[in-house]
């Protein structure tokens, strides 16, 4: 998706989050069309591309994401670059999948026991 943006508004942060710089976005919709997950949209208020940022503004302040705050622990935020993070043991011992693996997007969002119909 970064390659389709004519002004480079889509970028990857140093810690791996894919974000949109709304101050650079032209609203051309190229990234909306290219998104393999169908998650991008044009914000009707700003007329720029938008997507889930995984609460990046919270993560950079040492907080967790809004979705990871579930009481049942169904969603976890992990540091894939930290070999001591418990996520590595989980990835080794569970059958995890990413959405649309055939797209080779380098997805970093893993699902435990994802139904094949969803993939």
C-alpha cells in the first residue's frame, strides 16, 4: 500500500505500525483500493484516508490499545522484536494465522484458531 500512495502519506513507524499522515494525504483513494484487508476508508470529515492505527497514540505513551483492554485477554499487544516477550512462546505452541497469507503483506496481527473461511 505504501507503494501506491503518490505522496508517501502511508508509512511504517520505526516500531512497525503502518500509519497515515493525514497532513500529506490527498484523498486519492489509491490506498483504499489497494488495501488487501478492506480496512481503509476515506474519512468524510477530513476527506483523507484513514484506518485503525492500533491506538498508536496510546502505545507511544506506554499505554495499551483500546482493544487490548478486554477483561478476558482475548486481544494482546506484544513486542515481536523482544525475544523475551511471552508472545514468542505462544506463537510456537499455538496454531496461529494471519488474514490473507497469500498476499504476503508481512502482517503482524496473528489470530489463534482462525476459521479457514475467514482467511
